[in-house]
C-alpha cells in the first residue's frame, strides 16, 4: 500500500464563514486552525497546504473564560533596548480585537513556512460586514 500525497490539482479550496459572537476564543481558534491546515479533509498531507479559506466576523464580541481578561498579558518586543511592551487582554480587545483572534489562531499553527500561507487564507473582521460575499462562504458552526 502506498502513502497518498496530495497534489495541487487535487486540492479544492472552499470558503467558510464563522460568526465569533459569544464564542470562547480558544475553542474557536482550534477549530479555525484545523480548517486552515486542512486536517478536516481526507486528502490532508502535512507538508502541503490543503486548507480552506476562513472569514471570521464579529471578532469584537469574542468571550474568554476565567480571569483571562485581567491576567493574560500579550508581549511584543520592539527590537530596541528595553523595548518590551506588555498589554493585558482587556486593553488589546478594546483596541484591536482582530489581532487577538489572529494571534490565537497563529499560535495554534505549526512554526514553519506553511503557516505564513495558511494565515493569508484567514480574513478577520470586527463587525458583521465583510467583502467576501462573492465567494459564497458556507456558514460554519463552532
């Protein structure tokens, strides 16, 4: 028996629409990361991007459990001496809710060159309106 390896001509890309309103951030991110990676398909191949496109709406209405709003800290480094910047989840959600969702999904993807291409297929919007109606995305329940 031979191992199946997906080829570019075999991969069918689909579009999914996810409404993040009142959804828990971690559970939403794991489901979306799985679709971006293509693990929900029978032709999944780890070293080939077989995933689909995902459009996330209502990113500003996401929920978290426990005391994460106050305790979870997002850190970034500017590249300069003493350039460590920290921001709690509550502040980041108020300023950039799309960044919170993007980082949660990005950190669930593998650390390789494929993840950059997978993240390009992720479209996140703050409200209900998105410019991807022409692709006729299927509604995905999470």
